[in-house]
C-alpha cells in the first residue's frame, strides 16, 4: 500500500508551523482491501477511512468531474489506477497540493513550494472555478496566513470574480457559508476573509449587510477612518486582539449594520442606527442559520454599545437597568463578552487603538456592587413578586451610587497627587 501525507500537514510542516491533524492519500488500493486491513469507512461522498490504530483519515486517490452547479455537483472516481498527481490536481490551492511519502520525500507537481516561498494563494487548476466553496476557502486561508504575508494571487482573484459574475457563488447553501465564516472568525486575522470576498465581489452576494457599510461616511472627529466598512474591519481586528472567542468577534463585526441603512441625506450622522440595524441582523442570522449564542450577543451589542461608551456619564439607575438588560446578574459571563465587543468598537478607530477603555472597568465594578446586594433581608421584610423586584432594584441603585462615589473619589485623589 502506497500512502502519502497530504494537504495542510505538509504545508504547515514546510512553513514551520504546528501540525494539528494529518490526512493521508492511498494509491493503488480499493475500499475492500482497506477494510480487510482493519480500516473503518467513514466517507459519505467519497472513500475515506480511519486507520485502525492512529484513527487518522486515509482517503483513496480520486478524481472529480463536474456534473451540476454548486459544490455538490461532482462525480467522484476512485480506483487503484488513479495516481497521486491526479489526486493532487483536484485540490484547491497549490500550497495544499503538496504530498510527502513515508520516507519524507516531498512530491510537488504544481509549484506549491514556490508559492509558499512567494507567499501566494494560487489555484491549482481551472477546476477551482467549478466549486464555489473554494472562494470561501481561499478567503479563509487569507485570514489565516495574512500575518505571514500571504495574499491571493491575481489570477486566482480574477477566477473568483468570474465565478461570482457567472452565479456559481449563488449555489452555496447557508450551512456551508456559516461553517466557513465561523472558521474565519477563529483565524488570526479574520478581517482578511471579508477583504478577499469584497475584492472578488462575493461579499455583496453572501453578506450584503456588511458590504453596504463600505462607502458610508461617519463623523471624522469620532472616526478618523471615516468609512464605516473600514471601521468595521478595524473593530474586528481589535476584537481579535482582545478575545479568541468567535462569539465576541461576530458581535464586534455586526454591531454597526444599521449605519448601512442610514439615508444618505443624513450622513455622516447615524441617529438611531442601533435600532435600525436589528432587522438586518435578524435577516443575516436567519438566512445563514447563525447559532443563537452568536445572535444573542450581537443583538445586545448592537442595541447597547452606545450606552456602554457613555457608561461613565450614566445615572446609577440607568446603569442598573442596563446591567439587567444585559443579563449581567445571571450565571455565565455575558457581560464580559459584551464589554469586550464594545471595547473593540472603541479601539477600532484610526489612532484610538491603544486608548484605555475605563467604561468597561466601571461597568464591571457596578455589576459587582449591584450583585452583592443581599436578597434575604428583603424577603424577611415581606417583599415578594413585583414588589421584591422593585425593592431589589432600589438597593442595587444605592449600591452602584456608592460605588460610583468611591470610584470618583479615588480617581480625583489620584489626579491630585
């Protein structure tokens, strides 16, 4: 049995990166022969097997033929006569079409090593244009390898544009779009995903709510970058620096969708954009079947990020009500995720990247003070139901007011010294 390590494991080895999983191609075998050797079949669309000991994936060398639009429209051909070079030819990018044999020898028939050195994401063959998922994959790899200086090759970007123009990208199903988007949100530079999609025209087709933000101005005194789309990607970059959580990154990315709906005659101001963006967020999440955890934080961030930015100016009662709406008194860390998304918004502006965000510290302190109010004494006084909630709110407001006096007293003392 001839086996070859392929794909990401070879690519990352050559880049000096950690190899997280290993995939193998098997040449000269049949499904029956692999099963006879103890391999367990797991592939649905093509012959893939798990090794009986390592549990790593072994796929029979195969070719593909386009039979219908979309990424499901392929006929797979796997038999002992399919060569390694034929199998590698059907892959998406040259850097993913490199193999290594069991002796450590590299097989690179399509110039993958050359493109690794040149830091290029280039398609292996015109067959790239037959599978719209490859647009998303190329954009995702751009997000992953941007810190290493990679970019999409010009000819590949041209091919991606043609795929958009001919409607091939419209065959993508929501589940696959979300799956690739989620992976991109976990990459080191997730904004690269959207930059590539915008460059080839796919952003407008797949994420029109985000695409329409570009070209929309904002007040320069608050947003030196002016363009809302540019601001959005800066916010996403700031969120990536602050948190590895894709839920936080998603909320940061979508918080300003309402600004794309502001009538041009009102530019550069965007009054009420928080509420205006809610239907757009709902439409986006519904269309792409975004999980509820992502939708929930994104909605809270969209509604209340302005309140968070003004937290130092809010009255204690308003602070308590805000914390209640944010479910800050429930179990879990919903408040922290919200604060990180809002901090990313504040720092996602040209020249503001390193500016402190004391609003988050104050809301954390306010939550601690309010949450420390005991309920037992109120129950002992006979309060219950709506009345209990009203009395608890009063006590929490008093606690937040006291915490505010102490905080401002300390800051005034520090300033004086």
